[in-house]
C-alpha cells in the first residue's frame, strides 16, 4: 500500500489517451463527435483558442508567484525539459507514482509527455511545485473545457483542471496533498478571474485522494466514466471557496 499522499497525488494523473493536450492522443474516445455550446464554437472561430492570436490560455501560470501555506511558501514554476527531465523521470519511476501515471522507464516516455504539452497551444502547462524553493511535486494546470475530459461532464467555459504528484517520499504522509491542493486551487481562482471552477478527476477507488480533495475545499460532483477508469469528479467553486 503506497503512503497516503502518494496515493492522493498519483491518483490525479491524466487519463490514458488524454496525455497529449494538443489533441494528438490515440484514444478512440477523443475522436467522438461532440456538440459544443455556441460560446465554445465562437472561441475556436479563426483559431482564437489554438494560439493563433498569441492568447495565453491559462493567464500566465509562470507569473502567478508564491502562495503562503502553513508549511511554507509554495510556487508553481513551468517545466524546462533541459533542467527538469531527470528529476521528473525519477519521480515517474517511483512505483507508487508509476501505477497511476504509467510513465516509468528511461525517460523517453516522460519527455514525450512533457514535450506534447510544451509544444502545444498552451492549454496545458506542466510545472514543478517548489516548497520554500525546493522542487517537491509535479503539476499540470490545464483548460478542462478544452480537454477531452469535457466530453464526459457538463464543462463550463474556462474550467481549469489540475493533475499532481508529490515527488519525494520524505514529503509524503504529512498531509501535504490537502494543503497544496487548496493552495494551487486558490492560485487558479486568484489569477484566473474568468475561471469559476477548478476540477479534478481522481480514480474513484482512491479513497485517500478523494478525501484530500474534500479536505481542500472541493466537493464531490459526480461519478464519471472515463476511458481507463471510473473517476470522482471533484469541483472547487469560486462561489463556495470561503465556505468549504
């Protein structure tokens, strides 16, 4: 049994077939016809949401700055492959992480996973999580409304999703998952005024993960049948952030 926080964080890994945020995933579910709301279609007109206009789809994650937490100052720093690949590869080869992320191996799988996001249109940004300046977690901040996940729940414009893992064993089992989930979802809501909800989809069987999200101010919205798992759709609403 992996440590509690290992289960919590690995359980928010991207689902198989949705790793490539550029839309080149191979899962057949991603090619289903989908009737998008008119406001979604308007955004795609003329390439507005594909980076053709230079628009930042996530409002400058790299400029969000630090967030004070009970365990120290936390900050998201966008990944640089030349600097960060060895560290992230080591984390991906931890058995507790590999069971969910399926990116273990010599590093090519992890590199391809990162490169697909970095070379994409900006709808997903891979980041290191620094606690008091020390890299200790990996995050993906992504536009859930522009992700294949949107085919499986009633997405709203600018819904923002998160995936995460806590890297070092020394940082697990200390309740950090809950603290950091609240901190990062606060950052999203503070820095993305157009975003009304932060969402995540941990494996429904991963009770520690679901519990961590609930403790971080998320609510359980629904069971969602994804291509590779039954997920718990967890939602943190801007309107409820001070109540939960």
